[in-house]
C-alpha cells in the first residue's frame, strides 16, 4: 500500500492519460449516441427524430441485417484462423528444436505489411483473368472445376475477404500464445508424462488451463478486432458483389460518407459499440465459468 | 462517474450545437460576382479531384505562377484527391464543418445542389458572363454542370466524349459487325464468346463504368428526362423504359458480355484486356486518347482499333450524335471567401486556360481554341476530336451524378448482381424502386 502522499501523486500522473482517453474514446462514443437521435446530412439543419433511426435499423433495413450476419461469419472465420491457427502453430513451435526464431519472424511478417498491400496482393491471388495463384494451384492439383472468380462469386466472396484478415494476424497471436506456452512449468509437464499422460491429455489438462488467462486476453483482442474489421473487405470488394461482403463497419462508413446520413450512421456505430461490449462480456462469462 | 457522464454528454451536445450553427451561416451573396475593393494577394486553395500530374493541374500551376509574378504573395495551393470516393468524403466533411476552401471540385450532385441552395457557391453563369467568357463555352460542357433547374454553379475544365472502342480483327474473327442498335449487343456477345473472345472489357471495381450501361437504353428510349424523373420517384424501373434497360442488362449478363470476375477488376485491368487484344470492346472517353490513339498503344492491335458512338435503337428519342459527353468534375467558387483577389485570379486564369489546355491535345470546354493533335497520334485521334464538332443538343448524363447517393450506391451493387445473374430482373426492379421511394424524398423535397 502506498502512503497517502504518493497515492495523490499517482492519481495526478494517471489523470492526463485518463483525460486523453475520455477525449479520444468516450467523447466520440457519446457524440455518436447523441447524433443517433437526429437526421443530419452535414449541411442541413439537424432534425430531432427520436428513436426513428433505431426503428429503421431494426425493422426496415434489410442491408443492416445482412451486414450484421456477414460480420458474424467474418468474425468466425477470423477467429478460427487467428486463434486456432495460432494455437496449432505455437504448440508445434514449442516442440521444435531449431529455427524457431526464423519461423516466428516469418509468421509475424504479414502483421507488419501495410493493409493496402495485403488487399492488393489477395485481389491478385483470387483473380481468374489473368489467372491468380489460387486458381492456378487448383488447376495444377487437378481441382480445375473449383476455379472461380473468388471475389465476384456471391457464395465465396465473404470467406475470401475474411481469410486475409485471419491470415494476417495469425502470427501475432501465435507469438503471444507461444510466450504463454513456454512459460508452462516443465516439472508439471514431466510429472504428467511420468503419470502416463498422452500428448493430448497433457495439452488439455496441463498446458491449456495454464495459459487460460492469456487465451482470454487474445480471444478478446481477436474478437474486438474482428468485429471492427473494415479495411481489407473495403479495399478488396467495397462490400460487393451486391451486399455479399458488406460488414457493419463498411456499411456504417458508406452511410456516413457516401449517403451523408450522419444520424443513421451514428445509430449503426452505437450498435457496433454495444455489440463489441456484449461480445467481450460473453467471452469473459463463458471462459471464466469454464475455469471455475 | 454519473456526474462525469453527464458533463461529457453536455459537452458533446454543446459542441454539436456549435458546429451546426457554424454550418448554417454564410453572409456573402452568390450573385455578387464582381466584388469591389483592393486586391490583396494571399494564398488560396483549390480542393480538387483530378490526376496529380494531369494537364489541368499542370496548367493551373503554371498560370498561378504567372499571376504571382504580378501579385507577389499570391499562391495557389492545389490539394488533389484523385480517388473519387475519398474525395467526396473529404468534400462533404469539410462542407459539414463549414471549412471549404476558396475553390473546390464537385459534380452537379444533389449534395452540391443543397450547398448552392444555401448560398455557399458563387453563381457560375453570372461569373462567366461578367468575365465575358460565357459564350465561348460549349453549351454541352456547361449543360453537364447544370443542376436540374438549369442553374449553373460549376465551371468545367474539360470536355470529353465517350465512345465504344472496338477491335476490328476480333469482330471479324467472330463474324460480327459494328452494332447498329443497342439491342444487337447481347447477340453480338454470344457470337464473340463462341469464338473464344471476351466481348467487353469493363472496370467493375469502380462501379461507374457498369452504371453507364444502365443509362443507355432509357436515354435512347425516353431521352434525357427519364433519369430526371426516376431520381425523384416520378418514373420507375417498372416503367417501360426502365424495364427495357433492366432486361437488357440481364441479357448482357446472360450473354457473358463482360470478362469473368469483372466486379473485382480495376481500371487498368480492363484497359489492358482491351489493349492486349483479348477483349473486343471497351467503353471509355477521350481522356484515354493518349493511350488508345497514339503510338503508345500496343503495336499488335494498333491498326485494328476503331470506335463507334453509342448505338441508337428503333424509334429512338435521341439521335446518333447524342451520347455521353461529360465536361468532367466542375470547379465551384466558395461564396464565403470570394473577394477581389479570387475574382481577379479567376479572370486571369480562365481567359488563358483554354489555349494552354488545347495545346496538350485535349478538348477544351470552350470553342475558341483548336486542339493540337500530338505528333505521335494515330489517325483515330483526329477522328475522335472531330466528333465534338457535330454533337446534338441532348446528352446522356451519367447516373452516378444524378441519383441521390444512397440510391446510387444501391444501384451499383444491385447492377452487379443483375448482370451476374444472382438476382432476377423482377427482384432488381422491386429493390431499386423501393430504394428510390425511400431515399429520393430526402434529397428532392
């Protein structure tokens, strides 16, 4: 426990970042909440419309629901690739004797490449005319019947724009999980092995419970990033064809800056904030309950 | 915490109320085109959406430098955002904050009309008349910039003609000839596809190129008025002219007219497809003359390239010499910052601009200068320029500048689905008519 005087000084030092946080995060959220009760195109007079925007969002807007479902699918694909992929790679890495650093760096590489470059890269990979990498590979391995314009096909486009985002951050989460895995006490593992535990039991009973706190953090990070995903889908397809790869975020952006319907866009952004909070709450609830 | 929350809410409300108030006020008179007083040189800005090293920017830079020689302290700060969606976002945000610069680019969109209605743009017709330049402009170039009520608030810097470029050798290989009617195109595509040729190269990523096609049938069937009525909800896709274009677009899709996966392909992808000799047709304007009608064009196809203008249909309401002839994004003058300096600079620049622009090989928006054909041009260059001398009175307006932005976005999305065969013409019609019904009243009260 700190003595009184130093507690005051700690508070004094904490205040500036808190104020900065309020100005940069809380204020815009409150501003959106305020705007969501208005109809405003930026240059017209602001007109108070009460809950009209919310009613429109929940009842009358087919694109909103489509975008919401798309966002959930996008999130699911990102999570599987990022957390599942990261866990597999990190586990394999711990059993590797040499070349760990090289592999870690290679996996982390996509996370440091600019989003725009990744988007363009994948547009080329998915392309059919001229033939891109994916279609070429399918052709070579005799799956030519699967060749298609991945970004123009309404059935594949959502998965196609989710994969780059998932792929991109796998390395980052792998690094975090790897760090947690190598911190698992060796004596615990050795004791379990002496007791005859299989590799799978070792993982589910010793390693995973040990890294659970880190797992919760990475899940929350990956989920909130996934729910806020915007740049790659926006750059690759702009939500198309039709609304097949429209996410809540891209839809909100278009509503604000293409349709200049700032009131309604704020309504969608309020929904995104609540959706993120609910998701984090759910994760904490589920994973904590399992731990108890 | 509750207190803090309340304080923040009040702060948010106050800040918004202040910006809203700021947005409304503008004291200057849009009709006052000749402000009196002393010319005090300063830096002025032009927010524009044109290629960074393009002719317009280069010439205006040069003219600004010339002007600064006699007016020390003057500087023209050109802020360009060539990517149109990003530009529009920038413009709208600045307009909302009431921070538009002295000069800014905009199409004759419903949003721009609202700005003009609030007195934020100088009356361009009066301005050009006061400079004695009005009559030198091509009527078509000015008409393109006008709002529905005929008022003019933007000044054009270009004049372009849109053609359908085609590859003679590929058409011959497929045994088809240049279409005499728009209705011939689907069958033509089928023949080209059977010969293993991509019929039409299109940039699907930018969306406006596909939206051009939906405008063609109604322009021929019902004339330029159709889109004017459609955007207000006074006409519908369910009407005869609307159904004709919806079914025609679906037919283009069924006949595989566009390259596979077109919706994810960009501007240069489409152009390469045509200039490599893989695609038979390509719809683009005279701004591409330097790549399509000079020795920069791939020698393998150079002698095979030609163009035709928008085909008519039987009983067409518009003539063959009437098609899409845009004068590009226009420049608006901000009323709030319009002073003797801006006025004097515009007088200087607008008088000298046409001659400089025509010298680069481009079509000037005025008729008082002759375009210089570049030394490396193919005969097609001159042929293309000559089309400008023989234009009819009506012009096909690109729909993306006409519809309200929400309907426009929806149309661009639904069109891809219609052409790809993901939705039926009936579904398309229902969705679009509903979208217009919902969104148009907000913009065209």
